[in-house]
C-alpha cells in the first residue's frame, strides 16, 4: 500500500518536472505526459480502492514514518498514513484530476502556455495527494502551502489580465493568513507533545498534555488553516475571484479538491477539537453556508454563482464537522466533488461555446460568462444541458441523487445537535435556509442559461456542442451523481447506509474529560433526527425549485420586482455584502500606509537626521571648534537644521583664533587657570 | 594533517590578487580568468574540507597554530567547526560565482578583481581564525576593499555610501576592540578563543566598570560591533544604502556573507564566552529580532526600488536568525530545560544564515540582471515581463518564493524550525513575528506582480532573455535552494554537534539555573 | 629686614608685569621685553632661594644659564622682528595675522 | 660621574657636535650654488652618530656629567628616533622645491644641532639641563620656521613661534624656580624624594609650579590648550620643517614629559608613590586624562575642516599628541611602552605622509586636498602609498598605526577601570579621524578624471616614501622585533625607580 502511495505522490511530480523543463519541445507540448501520469495515479488509486473494498475493514490503516532530519536530541519525522479515508480521498482527487486533465486538452487547446498549464496541474495533483497522504501536521502544512502555490500559478495563468494576477495574489495572501494561524496551532501542539505525527499528537492530547483552554485555542488555530483553504467566512473572499483562472482549474482546485482540503483537515483533527472549538466551527460553517447562498442568488456571472455555491456547500461540510456529524461532512465532500466538478466543467463547456460564438462574430466586448447573454441553449448543447441538469438536481438535494444522501445526513446531524443543545437553534435555520436557497439559485442558473429565448440570435446560431474530450468527463461526473455509487451494496435511495458509512466510521473524541458526545451518541441522535430531517429537506428542495420555476421559467413573479422591493438585501447580496471593500478600506490600505510611513521614517528621518545626525553633530562641533567657515561633502544635508546656529557660533568662536599671537597667549593663561580650577574642584 | 588547508583557503585569493596586480591592465580576459580560477581553486578546497570534516567531533578540526607575536601572546591559529564550515562553503561558493557576476565590469578591471579577491580572503579569514586578534585583523581588513569596491564601482551616491559604511562599521569594531582587550586582560592575557571560552565565563565576574557588571558591558560592546554588521534594528540604515549603491557582485557578497559575520560573531564569541550576558540579553535579542522582522518587512513593502526592497528583506530575514539564536535559553531550567527547542532554534539560526546567503545572493544577482538590461530598478517601471522573458521570470519566481519561505524551498525549513524553537520561550513574540511570513509574501508577490504580470510594458518589447553566463551563476544557488528545501540534513548534520556544544556552554551560566 | 618673601614678592610682581606687557604691548620689541621680565622674575626666585634657602649654588648657576639663553633667544627674536620689518615695514605684531584660520 | 669619564658615554652626541662644526665650516667654504652639499655632510655625520649610538649599549642607567644627564636605553631609543627623523627630513628637504634657490647650508647645520638638543632633552635629569635643552631645540625651531626669509608667511610663523615659545618657556621657568624653592635641588632623582618629604602645607605652591611646568611641556608637544601656535607655524614654515616639527621635537617633548613625570610621580604603580600622598587631592591623572581627551578631540575635529594637506597633517599631529598623551597618566610599564612604540610608528607614517605631500606639490603644484582628485589613477604609486599612510594614521589593520593604537588602549584597559572612559573616547576619536583621512583617499580615487600619465616619482623621493611605507605596513603584521626592542629599552628605565 505504502509504495502505491509513494508512487501516487511522485508520478505527478515527475510529470511536473518534465513539463516545466522540456514540455515545450515535446510533441503536443507534452500534455500526454501529465495526462498519462495522472491516469496512472487514477489506476493506482482504483487498485487501492479495490483492495479496500476487498478488505472491507473500518479499522484498516497503514502508517509509516521516516526521519526527515535529526537535530540530535530531536528527530523531525514525516510519513505516510493510508486508511480508508486516504484511499477515498485519493480516488476522488485522482479521478477528478484525470477528468480535468482530459477536459483541458480540448479546453486549453492552442493556449499560449499550454505545457506550463499542464505542468502546474500536475504540480497541484502532487501537492493535493501529499495533503491526503501525510500522517503529520508539518507534512500537511507543507503541502497545504504547495497547493496554495499551484493555485496561485493556475489562477494567474492568464496573467496578462490584471484581474487574474490580482486574484492570484489575493488567493495566496488570504490563504497565508489562514496558514499563519495553522502554523501557530502546529507550534502549540508541537511544543506540548514534541511531535508532528497525528498519533503522537492525539496520544498527547488524550493524556492531557494541553489544558482545555490551550487545546481549544490550538484547535481553532489549526482550523484557521481550514478557514483559509475552504474559503469560510471571513476568509472566503479569495474563492470568487479565483474564478479568473481557467474553468477546468476552477473545477479541479476551487470546487472539488483543494478547497475541500480544509474539510479533510477538520475531519482528520476532529478528535482533538474541544466542544467550544466545535461550536465555533459549527457556527462558522453554518453562517458561511447561508451567507454565500444569499450572495449566489443575485450573481449573474455563471462561474460566480457556482463559486458562491461552492463556498456555501463547504460551509455545510464544516457545519457537519462542527455538529459532530463529521463523517457525513466527508461524505458530502466526496459527493459534492463529483457534481460540483461536473457543474464547473459544464459551465466551462457553455463558456467555451459562447466564447467561440463571440469569436466568430468578432465581438470581444460582451462577457461570455454573463448568464444574461445566454438563454435557450438546451437544444444546441444537449449533452452539456443534461449533465448539468443532473448535477444541479444532485446539488439541490433531490432524492435518488448522491447530494440528497449527504446533505440530508448533514441536516440530520445538525437537527440532532440542536435537539441536544437547543440554544444553538440558529444552526438548523442556517442549514435548511441554505438548502432552500441552493435549490433556488441553481435552477435559476439552469433556467437563465438553457431555457427561455436566446438574447442574441446570431450568437445563438454560432453555438455548438463542445468536443467529446470535454463532454466525456461531463457524462462521467453526472453519472457519479447518482445515489447508487455510494449506497452499494444496498439499494435504498433514502438511506445513506452503504460501503462509505461502513468503512468511514467515526471515532470518539480524544479530548480528556469526555466533554464531547461519543460517536455512538451522535449516531443515535442522527438516527432519530433522520426521518424528520429527510422529509423537511425534500420539501425544502422542491419548494426552492418551485420558486425558481415560478420566477425564471414561467416568469409568474418578476425577479426585478422583488429586487426593487427588497432593495437593501438585494444590494447587499449583489455586492457580496461589501466584504472586499471593507477589507480594502480597513485592513489593506492602512497597512500599506503604515508601511510607507515606517519606510519614510526609516529613511528620511531616522537615517537622515539621527544616524547622520551623529556625523553632522561631529562636523558641527568641528566647525565650532575649528573656526572654519568652509564646508564639506559628508554633511551637506545637515545645514537645514543646524546651519544658522552654526553661523552664529562660529561668528563668536572666530574670536579665538584671530591669528593675533597675543590672543593665543591669553588662552595659554586661561588654560593654566582652567587646569588649576579643574584640579581644585 | 600537515596540509594546512585552512591557510590555503585564506591565502589562495591573496595570491590571486598579487597575480592580477602583476598582470598588464589591458589583458582583461586574462584577469577575469585568473580571478575565476583562483576563486575556483578556493571553492575546491572548501569542498575538500567539507568532505573530510568529521561530523561527530566536538570542537575544532583542521587546527593550525603558529606563533605570531609572542610578546603579546598573539598566535596565528585557525580551525573550523560545524558553525564555521557552512559559512566557509558559502563564502567560497559566492566568491566564485561573483567573479562571473561581475564579468562585464569594464572600469578598472584590474583593481576591481584584486580588491575583490582580497575581500574574499578577509571574509574567509574571519570565519576560520580562532585567535581573537587574528579574527579582528581580518574583520577590519575586509573593510578596506569593501570601501573601495563601493566607492569606485558603485552607483550615483557611492561616495556617501562608502564612507557611511566605513564609518559605521569602524565605529562598531573599535568598540569591539575595547571589549577584546578587556577579555584579553581579564582572562590571563590570551587571545586564544578556545582558552577564552574556557576561562572567560568565570573570569569576567571579577570585572567591573564603574559599578556596572563588566560582563554586561563587554557583552554589549561586542554586541554593538556585531549588531552593526547583522544589522540589528537601530544600526541597520547603512545596509540599504550600501546594498543599493554597491555593484551587483558586491551587494551579493555584502548580503550573502558580510551580514552573516555579525551573527557568526555572536555565536562564536558572545554566546560561549559570556553566557551570563547571553542569557541576560536573550529576551532583548528576541525583541530586537521581532523589530527586525516586522520593520524590515514593512519597509520592504513600501519600496519602489527593487534592490532596496531586497536589501530590506535581508534585514527582515536576519531577524529570523536572531530569533532562533535567542531560543538558546530554552535549554535553561527556568524554561523547563527544553533542550530540543534550543536545538531547533540554534540549528535553525545557522541554517537560516546559510539559506539566506544563497537566497539573497540569487535575489541580488537577478536584480543585477534586470538592471543591466533596463538600466533602472523601479518596480513600477516594468510590467508583464513574464511573457517576454519566461526563463528569467521563472528563476525570479523561484527566488521570491524561496524568500517568502515556501515549503519545499530552503527558506521554509530554517524559518519553521526557528519559530518552533523560539515558541516555547517567547510565545507572544513569535506569534507576532509570524506576521512577518505574511508580509514577506505580500511584498514579494506584489513586486513580482508589478514587474512580471499584467500587460507587457511596450518599452521592453525586445528585452533580451537572461543569458548563459547569468544562468550559470544562478543555477548552483537554485539547486542548493531546492535541495536544502527538500533535504536539509547535509547542513544540519554538519552543525548539530557544534550547536549542541554551544548550547551546553551557554547552559553553564548561573542565570540559566536560576528559576 | 629684607628676607626671602620680599624677593619672592618682587619676583611675583615682575612675573605679572611681564605677562601684562606681553599681552598688551603691540610693539614686538616691547613684547620681548615682557618676556625678559618673566625670565628675570624666575632668576630673582632662583637666586633668592639659593641664598636664603641655605641651598647649594645650583640656583645661581641656573640663573646664569637663564641669562645666557635669554640673550640668545632675544638675539633670534630681534632678528626675526627685523626681518618682519624688512618685509612688512612694521614691527607691530598684531598686523602679522595673515595666518589666521 | 665626573666630566672626563663621561666623555666616553657621550660619543654619539660628540659625533653630532663634530658634524655641526664641520658643516658650519664647510658652509663657509661652499658657494651659494653648492651650499646644499652641506646636507650630504650632515647625513654622513648622522650616519656616523647613529653607528656610534648603535655601538654604545648601556648596561644600566648611568648618570654622567655630574648627574645632569643619564645614558640609558630609554634615551638611546629616542636618540635613534631623532637621528632617523632628521636623516629623513634632510633628504626630504633636498628634494623639496620650496627650498630651491635658498642658501641651505645653515639649514642643515641647524638640523644637526637640533639633534643634539633633542637628545639632551631625552636624557636630562637636571632641571637646568631640562631648561637648557628645551631652549636649544626651541631657538633652532624658531629659525627653521622662519627660514624662508623672503616669505612673509614664514616670517610671521617664526615671529609667533618665538613669542609663544619664549612666553611659555618663561612660564615653565617660573614653575621650575618654585619647584627649586620647595625642594632645594635641581636633580630629578632627588626631587622625588624631597617632594614626598614635603608637608601638605606646600601643596598649593607645588601644584602651581607643576601646572606652569606642564604649560612648558604642553607647548612643546602641542597639547590643547597650549597648541595654538601649531597650525599657523606649521602652515607658514617650509613643508620639510613642518614635517620635522610635527615629529622630532614632539618625540623629544614626550621623552622629557615621561621622564619628568615618571621620576617625580611614577613608581610603575600609579597612585601609591609617596609623592601622591604629598600632594593629596591634586588629581594629576585626571588632569592628564582630560588633557589627552580634549587634545585628541580638538585635533580631530579641527582637522575635519582643513582643506590644505599640510594643515590637515598639522592638526592630525595634535590629535596624535593626544593619543600619545593617553599613555602618560597610566604611569605604568605598559603606558610608557605604548608611548614609545607609538612614537616610532608615528614617525614613519607622519613623515611618509609629508614626504608624499611634498612629492605631490612638486609634481602637481598643489597642497589643496580637493585638487588631489584622480591622483590615485594618474599615479597609482602615489595614490597607493598615500592611502597606506592614511590608513595607518587612522589606525586600521594591517598597518603599524593600528598596532600602536592598540598598545595604547591595551595600556589603558590594563590600567584599571578609571581609564576606560578615556579608551572609549580614544577609539571614537579614531573613528572621527577616519573621516578626514578617508577624504584624501576618496578624492584621490573616487573623483577626477582617470587619464593615466602614470607618473612614478624619481629615485630619492621614491626611496624616502618606500622607506616610510614599508615599516608602516610591516610593523602592522610582524612587529615582534620592534616590540622586543622597545621592551628591552624600558627595562632599566622602569626599574630605575
């Protein structure tokens, strides 16, 4: 198994190295290198998956560590941990990655930096696998930043666009903010337990090396990393901008895998979160879910809608972790990976078509991503339409889809949590409210894009279905959005009971003092809350869809009318609650100003007047003592301050040496007397 | 061993300088190649030294000792340990590369290279000399060539920069001289560092300067001398000026090697010889480190001159080194004798010294590359170069990411273990200084965006790509940066024994035992 | 009764007068005379001490040496002043102030 | 020891005297045109004198001529300094354009005579002899300063010098008379004893007389505030004379100062000789320390302002007097040792700098520093050596100047914590001095066009410069020989009391 893991880790890395150095010289700019490398990893992970299914053992786990470097009294160790979670994640990553690679061969065709693009895709795959495989905090942190790097590079792929380069920088910096928190958390744990390995850390926590308060803080610090990566409020701002990158990238990194890393981390670390920490996590997740959903409702850029929906879904997963249903958080991660990637790729195909159409018409003004320019495309792009519809249904949580299973489970978990702690009723509202909005804005998207009358006929005429290299992945992902693949070997579409829930079983918290509910209690609670939650969520999903039908299909209710009615919420939502503006005004600008001020002080004041001041004062004295008028290079700047006084003094002091010998003699006597006085005192 | 390799390391460049002086001034290529070959020879010696170094040996190796001035008990004494060896390698490597960096110097080639080789010899001498007096001589000798190199081959403000550098550093070193003499007389008239390490910690207790504890005063005097080189916060303003005005190769040497001398001195002299002072001052050192980190980063963020930004980034990076050094007290009882933390901090500090040497050298070389082509360094004056010169952009990206401490590149490991080491002792300080990581990323990425991303600035539509010679100077450093980023053991294994030894030496201080 | 103190007082007076002369006179020769007064003040002291202090003759010898040297010094000084006169047409020493800083 | 026996110990001085006489007669013989040949005679005489001096190795401190002067290693090493300095300066004068067209016969003769005076200063142990020797040196300096009779500046310098000198020697004489009155003896060795037997009653007189004597010495070695004559005289006098005055008489003055203070107050250990109890509460050490600090600071600060290389070196010589003076208050073996060492080193670098200044003014006809621009490129030879001397004067390794300074600071540090502040002021001063010394280097190398006429000075001046430069570097690297020599020459001196 471990060798498989290493191979999975290194194959994409090799692809990256080959591509970056000789990619341009290879035939087809060497995309086949990356594609085959990733395909191989897919095979390997499938093999591992098979092994896992054969074993069918919830407890299965391989953990191997090596000493990275040795400081004498302390070895820094890193290693690989392979258990069912790893296997599933590996499968998800390599599958989506492979599909995206294939898709890109068509989507990015003829791009200026084609080979570079694939190099970075492979780099990303490598780093993402690294996160999944690492068995220690330091390793996770390392790959954590590396996925950040590849995301930076890919978002900035079309760096000629300022918006792209800005988005890239923003993504990296915002993630760094989270990473700092994460690093502090790592330091806290390392200081207490003296190791990075999960097992040592857990053991340390269990044996109470950290007081509950510290443990809470440390846990939240680590979670800060997740906030950054998984674009949770308040660090969600980078994800929508990240849509500046090529759409396949958005599908791979910013929908399916990287942004889910935060959830994965929280999943891994769940046992060390204290109740307080978990509550905070739950609220962050829940709030993000509803918050992003509200924004998504009013967006017109097709990718922006999907981006905010991603944020919102990630909120769900985090919420799941917070309320203790964290296995279902992971479950949702997996299902979501499939259909959200599918959605992005579909939107990509739509954009591709629009772009092509505009290109034909030599129209470089209109925005191919704006849904208001689309409409009625369903008969032109059948495959895309169908696949996208399926994914949308899944995302809205309609029965018979994978999304239904996972989301339903999360809602159940939330419900049971609230039943245990009624004071946290908000979480339920968040959860179900988000579900309602999700169904609504997703179908809004569908209707605006594929139904209704095309806005511009000539554009419509130039729309063509995308090549098979692009549609094949769509079909695959759409297929995977059905419940069947997750409930095997059972066939009950209304119960998430299946291989997943069996193999990925939840563990008890290791926080000392049994402050948390045990896994069993949580499962119990969810079991009770399951039926009501299910009914409620079905109801909500359909009402959301119905609302969308009324407003955007049958146009019974005018959206503009409502917007006018609710103008304030509308504006807030349309402008993403002005979060970016706030940061710009109250964080970024002030720190830039501070930097300028300090630099100015350092250079223009401290250096020029204080440091040089010594030289200048010396020089001043020398003039005062030296009775000389004239001046000299070092300290021309000094004059400003001291010049006038100097004139005054030297005017006085010139009296000393008039060149008249008798004055000198007076000074001799004066000197004698001075000495006498000195010795007297 | 009878083959005095350390002496060779020092005197080979001197010989080279003499040869160059003897050459006729119009044989430019010959001069260059002579310089290259002599520094190359030195580099080979350094590598041989590395190969034969015994990692587990506590104390100094390849010792050489010869009487010099018996009447004043001054000896010519050389030796290396795990602390100086990385510095020796760094010096040799950078000197060799810098010969090629300064390949297209045309003004007074002869003088330039002879002075450069003398500078090389001086630096090497500082790192290998074990006699305090010898150390001081090399320390000062280095100033002269540096003064001329900045003053003659420097930028528009070169005269001012040169004299400022000279005055500033001399100020530090004369105070150091006083401290050296005080040590000499209080410790039984010896300059022998090994003996001083043994005797000084106790002997200094007897010393008293107008009521102050002499130990503290001596520590401070030495500290000022070294702090100016590092440079530590209030003494830092000579650095941006000198770095900006100096020619590329000299900036590389300045940032790559000279700054390390400050921290090297602290680790070699202050820590083992005056442990009480070290423990007494450690907290302040950490605070100064914090100031360096934040202050340097903020200043760098505000710069519009690329070279000045890099210069300030060195201030910021040297802050990490100091932070790691301050962690030495973690081994003390009052900090739960957490020797692991001390190890992390100290090793991190030295590793960071080495890594910063390579990274900042890359940065300055790259700045030189763009300056040779565009003849200005104004960050906002470029734009979109990445599409024009992808290779150059790529190398810069590597250097920048290394500078902002990206995992997988050498900068990360050293910074990470420095933080880990310092954290148990200085929680708050470390937490604040992690902001430095963010700011690093901010100024590096921001300037990268302004120079390379966005629309191509038409002025540079036909900017030539980086050429082979420049790549040749960069590739070795890049390889080191990546290699040590993935696998730092080569350096760590060499130095960990020595670091452990220094930590023990510091631990003898009574202040360490006191709760 | 003339005793040591009388001589010492006289010496002191001469000394002060000499200094006064040196400081105030503008004429070079007069300044030199002031110097001579100072020297002679010392001579008076020497002789007086030697005579009354019941000491050996070294005091007398000393004053003899002083007289001789004073003569030599005066000779040189006068030569220089003469030279000044030839070049500048004056022996007024505070007109000799070209070498001011 | 009686006069007759003394003769044998007096051989070197006799040689000098003989030189003077021969030179005088020769000068009468020579015509104006050949008058400069006297210089060669003088050189020959000096060589012979140094040879005899080399032969006479005093075993111990021997008082001769009825205990008026002594022959000891201390005076011997100083005599070497005087001879060497004079030797160099005579050569310099021969190559200086200033003295062309003037009858230089007496000039050289006077220099030879000055050697005599200075060696008497270095070796006199009797107040009479002290005064006598000081006067000899002074009077000759007056004449030398005014030697260019035709030049008003030179005259003026001489005039100021003579008045100032006469005045301060008058003060000193008065002080001596008081001292004599107190102790009843003129012999230094007895003075110490009889002072310690004085009661506190005579404290005031003793203090006054010492201060007055200090004024006399201070004028000779140009200590602030007795330095005012220096700049004017140095500027007015012919350059070789300036060089000479800034080295040789200073050295002599210090020899005298050291001997005087050590004999009176010194026992090798400061502050515990009976003399100190005798004048309780009179902080001689502090006075000297303050004087040293003030002197070097003023010298350096004023030097920063100078545009003329001669004036610059003149003021820097004041500063160096200050450095040297740092060694006096320590009154310890190290102190004296450092002083002697420094004076020897100082001789090389100062004379070297002056000789280069002369070469430059002969070649480029300027003494203004700003007009040195580009010399470093035009004539690397001049540039390089000027740089060496500047570094050495600043005290940067690996030059002799640094070693000298280091010994001074070492003496202070070793002396005890009451000297530390002085040491710190000293090092800070060397930082200040760096600024103006480097200005010369900067002008030579960083400024001006770089056209190369590749001027290499002619034989004799080149030889002088080399002769000064090589020691300035060599003693910075291997000074064992010098150190041992100085050490051996102090043995008896310190042991003397």
